[in-house]
C-alpha cells in the first residue's frame, strides 16, 4: 500500500494523519522542524500551540466553535481528545497545558505502526500525479519560502500574506497578588481560571500612551503592504484605533469586581489565563504584540500587579501564508489543477486552532475515502464542519478572501427565530441533528485495530 504523504506536523497535519491511520492507511508525515525552524515555534513537538493555549469556547449550545469541538469529538479527533486530556482551568474555554498536549500528540503519532515521521523539509510539491501518491499539504501559516514558491508555481497564484502576533507569558510567582486577584468574568467556572489586574483611568491612559510610543518591530520592505488578521491584532494596533478601543476589547472591565477595592469600579482590567497544568505560567489574554522585547518588559510592567513580572516568553510577530482556496480548491479540498494534492489547515485560509484541526480532519477523511474507493459526501452545510468547508471552498469571494474563524454567520440562515440567543441555540440543535447520519458514515470506515498507540 502506498502511503499518503502529509506535509506539515501541525494541528491540521497531525489530525489528517490520525484519521488516515484510523482507516488502516499508511502515512508519512514530513515535518521540517527541527532541521528548519520558524519564527514562532519553541519546541520540536508536533501540534505545537504557538500563539495561545486556548482552543476557545467549549459551549456547544450557543457558540459556533464549541459546536465544532463537539463535531470533532464525535469523529474521534486526536486533537480534541488530547486537548480534553490536558485541559487546564479557563472558565468556559478549552485551554490546555501546551507542552503536555503537544508531547502527547507527538507520542501517539510517532508510535503508531502505520505512521512514519520524517523530520525533513519538503521544498516542492510532486511534479505530477502519475505515481498515484496522495499528498496533503498542511504546512501551516509559516510555510517555508521554498515550498511557498513551489505552490505558487503550481497554482499560478500569488500566496497571500498577513501578520500574526503572539502574546507574552508570565511566571505565576512573579505576579503581585496583593494587587491582582483570581476571578472568572461573570463568575463562570470555579473562580480560579483567570488572574485580573485592575487599572484606574489615569493608569489606563498612561499605559495607552506608553503602548503608542514604544519601539516596534521594523518590517522588511516587502512586508509593508500585508494585512493583519483582524481577530489577532497586536495590542498597540488596537490602541492606535482610539483611546477607548482596548476597554471594549481585551481590557474590558465588565463582569469583574476587584476585592482589594470593591466599592470602586475598575476603568480597565487585564486578564491572565493559566498556560500549563502546574499553574506556573500565565499568558496575558489578548496582548499579542509587535513591540520590541525591551519595550514589552517596560510597558507591561506598568500593569498593576505585574511590576516585577518575570516573562517566560515575550510576545512576537510573524508572517502567515495562505492560498486563495475558493479559487483553487474543490469541495473535498483537492487542488483543482492537481486532484491528488489536498490542502488543510491555516495554509488554506482558515483561522484558529480548532478550525485548522477540522480542515485536517476533513482532508484526512476525503483522502481516505478516495484511497479506499468509498464514497464520502461533504458534511451538511448546516453543521459547523460543513459551513466552514463551504466558506473556504466556494462561498467566500476569491477577490477579497481572508482567513476566517467559524461563526454562525457562515451557516445556512435560520429566519424563523429572532432572538439572538434563541437563534444560536436553533443553529446548534439543527447542526447536531443533521450531523448524526454523516458522522455514522465517517465512523463506519474506522478499523478498530488502528486505534493502537
């Protein structure tokens, strides 16, 4: 049996390889790290979480990404099952101990008898499909220049670029809890999911001024015309849009009460979220940044409670690469000009950990069905998987295509329910019902012995 080649061992590539192996199909994962590093990765693990340790809301009743979580779990997703095993407190969100999570995914895949892991850079796509090999390109948003050039040569398209930013991580013992406190917004969870640092009006505006005046990363000439992804803006870019912007974004004070001064309403609040199972590392929520390292330490220590903060990792910025999927891919993620090549994950223009894993899952399922000559329909448009797939392979306008998270706005509309909360519930209830028969088709192709780890 010829193996399916998966280029890239991130969330999408790992999930695609797992789904193929579950169906008794041999897989070769080509992961360029550690021989070829990136601007953002810190380890040699597969499925490393780079920007944050959160897979976002786990609410499958009223949240689109929470619904996507449930659909992935039903399909025996490696990424979601491993995340559940290594979750850390985060209120209603699914956050994980990122190192333990990535180490477990790496162990499972590298020990599987049907999976071969090669640490090597793939510099170009196959010249033709005549050899019958199936290829899944899941090289991620940090696709190497050589492979990106090969993709451009094959598709005739210029890859699109935007910047993505990383938030800093603080050592827990360096946070001054005589000023900070633990509380989840609106008291969700057990009250120990977030550390909060309050600011009064004067402190907030001094912080904004310092952000705007800080030294920033200097871009190369070719980077000046690229776009930020709106869902992951550097904090200083948000601040430049108006002095109150951060108070309605990552520093909003609602749903929280400072126990050190309960009678005074905080003007702004910075939250930190647990980043590992030991609770020794906490990331500053929404504080992705392009400030230089020295400026980060100076500015972020202006936050009450972080005056003596020790940073386990400072923030950073890197380039993301993705293709124009609505123009280039068919509904089963195949490259129209080379049907035995599929794309998955962020390189195909989805945004977010869970969305990337979901496209890896679909790419693996479609490749397996084709390999085994078994029909597999696309997931219903009314489901989270189906709505996201339809968006990136046809619904989005190719002239203005940009990466998207899964949202209810991508679903087939429900018009007979007006209330926002009731409409969300209607979306999820319809999706869960419509997902059942498709999921049964997916599960029927699994070989029980392939679960071997």
